[in-house]
């Protein structure tokens, strides 16, 4: 009887191993299949410039998704990230604008604006965290309220318009590339080679956007924290079982407050980076739903809203998947509104795969 | 039990009553403050404006009340509302184009829209009830799908060329009076120059309110309502008690979509157009209204009438601020603060507040 069972297991081992690998990393495989399909259908899809573009445009989404990953692993949810990003963008831009108007050095006004915006975001996260832990407000509501407040303040500050007249060099940093190659003539780092104008600009090859370097560094740090440190292990422990975490001697209240501060900080970082990329301060519109897209990416990446599961790399794949769909559909000439439907369907697929193979993850 | 009876002495009792009904006092206080500081607020016109704006948030609040009592959440209501406004507008325009009578095409269009509008809820319910998908994710995917479909239907702009009759129904009032001359119901009379028309109770508010009354009754006094509370209170106990939880949850999400659909149709009638994002602003407001009304996201608590008070707290705030000349942004901040305040009140005296429900 026993040997029979073993035999049966052995026979099915190989195909099921492949299958489990596939099911486990379905998002990655799906991403590869999509890239393959779009390479045929999309005009100029499979090109270095386009891939750099995708990464460049998903920088803020990646930051928000990373923030959401930490919160979701603890079993909570942060609905304020999108609006916190808008607040940080508007606040930093406003400070830069004001300081620039009275002739401060650009570098000084840029750094002071960024730092103050980040500090404000940290304070907001602290308030959310204290409400969630000390006063037992459900994270959903506390962050929803905080999001409403942040969005209102951002709109009041910007009066409903983008904040402009910012110091120079902002977009040079945010939209710059590490390496510029002018075929057969010049190579330069960080700055465009001098003396190139007009038509020649088109031939300039740009490699590795600054935003890519920035996001890789940030994501690597976060990945390291979550995977290899005590802090990360405690995060998983809290999400797995709050009671067990308390019994194990983890200071859960302090830990959760730090998680929400981190989440707000990353959202603030996304806002500041948004200023660098666009050169203006943008408030978050109500219909943009950044936080929901971030949650969707995290869930596509294999996290569970019940807590205890989730990976930074998974979330990154989730974000890239959504960005590739968006970009690919656009380049394939499909109506842009199909992407909403596509994201919805993929999300449902993600959950159903997750539900169907509970022992895989 | 003992604890509660011991606590029942004079001052504490008063505090308990006040804590229990704080939203009502809050609304009253709001009305009084705005009446004093903004002159046009407490007038027939001011009240009429609030009632005019109320149907969407009332209906979406009603939808969220049912869903939140079962311990779920429905993020799709806003876009289901937009979806149904688009679908109904499209259908009516098509029917009119086929040479049908205006009134007939509006009626048939609305009926078909209601049938289509409950489909998203049905799918939500199946995903949540059968496949145990978290409500947040299932309804968010449905949000994306309905948003995409409605934008595709109207190709990114707004539906146009609806018959004028739709606007007449949507913007008419139940009672129209020209002082000293005529009184008419439903459709406003033609007025001569210099005459002043007084409108009381907008049609659309009346329709929304009929829904509210009917479903408040269903939630409070029928088996269906009791089962809803039971599922939210403790789903395992509900299953053991023999409630068909899966089907009940499907029904709840279908109801939620139904209310959102009605809200969308009302939007179409009022603004004589269909827009995909017509419900975006109301999603947050409706959830906030339900939470202000004392519902808990863990399920099992909530009442339709308290949600209605929550809705009016937001509506009065919005209208009052607008009349004072503040941009709407200030509303967001204040609503956020009220939301957190509401939850904190709940947290500090949970056993007192939910005792009555």
C-alpha cells in the first residue's frame, strides 16, 4: 500500500514539479508571454528605448507597490499612499517654488523641499500608525481618512493646479541617463555630450535611466530588509499570526507603527521623485486610484490580503506586468480603455490561481 | 450584562445616550452652524440643493451598508454607477434612433439597464461567496472591468443626444407651485415671465428615498436582513445555523450593484448624459457615510437610517462650504477628520454604542 503510494507520487513527480513551478511563478511567465506577444503586435515595442521607458514610467508605481507590500504582509492595508504621494509632490514643489522665487541656490531649495515633504509624510504615517495600533482603528479606515486629509491639503495648497516655476536641473536629474553614447564620436556619463543639437540628438543612444538606478537601489534595500533582517522576519510573523507574534515577544505596536511610517515615507519618496520626473508638483486626482493599482500589483505578485505572504520581487513583477500591458496595448494600437478590463481580469486570475493551489505558495 | 446594569446611573446614562446618538447631534450642530454663518443655507433653495445632490450618495451608501454589514466592501459601486449611466443613455439613444416614442424608449432603456446593471454584482458575489476571493480584490477587478467597458461604449467622451424628456423627469420635482395660481405634480408647469416657481421634493430624491425606506425595512424586519447581520457577526455560526451563506452573499452584492445602477440611471436623468466616471467621487463618500453611521468593517453592525444621517452630514458639509465660498477641497479634509473621529468614538465605547443595534 505504502509503496504503491510512493510509486504513484514518483510517477507524477516530474510533471507536477514543472506545473508547480509554473503556477508559482505564473505572473513572471505571463509577463514573458505578454512581452513575446507585444513584440509581434506592437510597433517599436521590443526596443531598448521602450523598455527603459516602461521602467522609467513605473518608478513611482514601484515605490507605492513596495510600500503596500510591507503593509499587506502585516495583514493591513494602506489606502493613503496615492494621496500621500500627491501631497508630497505638491508640498515639495511648493517649497522649491517659494525658495527659488527668492533666489536660493537650486540645489539648496530642491533638497530642503524634498526633505520637508518626506518629514511631513513620515509624520502622517506616524499618525496613521498610532491610530491603528494604539486606538485599534482598522487600517482601512485610518488610512482612508488620512488619504482624504492628505488629498484635501494637497488640493488646497495647489488650488487645483499643478505647481510650476520650479528650480532648473530638476528634470535633468529625474529624466537623465547614466550613459549617453553618440555612435562613433563621444561617450559621456550623466550629462549629454556637449555640442550636440537638433538632428544629432535623435541619434544619441541613452542607456540606463537615472530612475532605474534609483529604483534598483531602493528596492534592493527593501528586499534585503524584508528577506534577511529581523525586522523583515517580524513583519511576516505579525502577518502570519498577531497573537503568536505578541507571545514571541515582538513589540507589535512599535513594529506596525514603523511599517506605516515606512509606507508613508515610500509614498512621499514617490511624490518627490514625481517632481523630479515631471518638473512640476502634481496633486493626485480622485480617479487615479494609485493605491488600488499598487494593491493589485502586490496581490498579482502573490501576496495575500490576510497577511503573512508577499515578496518585493513579486510586487515588482506585478507592477511591471501592469505597465507592460498598458504600454503594449498602446503600441499595438488598442483602445487604451481595454487596460482597465485587462487589469481586472488578471487580478481575478491571480486570486483564483492563489485559491486553487493553496499549498504551493 | 452585570456591567451594563451597574453602569446605568444618571450622568453615565446621559453620556451613553449622547454617545449613541452623536451623529444625530453632529448633523443638527452642523445645520445650526451653517444656518448662522451662511445666510442662504437654511432656505427652501438651500435645502432643495442638498436634496437634489443626495440621490447618488444615498443609494451608494445604501449599497455599502448592506455589503459592509456582511463584513465585505464594494469598491465597484462608483463605476457600476457610471457604467449604468452610460448603458442607459446608449440604449435610450438607440431606441429613439429606431423611431420609438421618447417615453417608451426611456422606460424600456431603464428596465434593460437594471437587468444589465446587476450582472457585475452577480459576478462579484460568485467570486466572493463561492471562490472566497477577498471582497476588496474582487470588487476592485470589477471596478476596472466596468470602467473599461463603459469608456469603450462611449469612446472616452460622454453620451449625447438624449431626449429632452429625460431631463424633465430628472430635474422635475414632486410638487411644483406657482404661488396663488397652480399646483402640479411631477412635471413642472409652464411659467410666464415674472412668476416664481416653487419646487418641493425633487423627483429623484423621492425615488431614492423610497428605496431607502423599503430596504431599511428589509434590513431591520425581515429574515433576509437578520441573516445579513448574522453573516457579518459570525460567518461560521451563520453556516451552522443553516443559512445559505454563499447564495446570500451573491444576493447582497447583486443588491449593491442594483442600487448603484439606480444611482447611475438617476445621474443619466438628471444630467441628460452618461459618463463613465460619474460615480468616482461618491465611492469614498458613501463608504465614509456608512462608517460615520457606526458600521464596523469587521461586519455585523450598521443600520440604514444611521447611514442616511451619515450621508446628510457629508451633504450638508459640502453644500455649506460651497455656499460660504470655499473650494470643495476643504470638504475632503473635513470628511477625513470626521471619519477618523467617528471611528475613534466607536473605539472608545464599543460596548455602549452597539448595544442598541
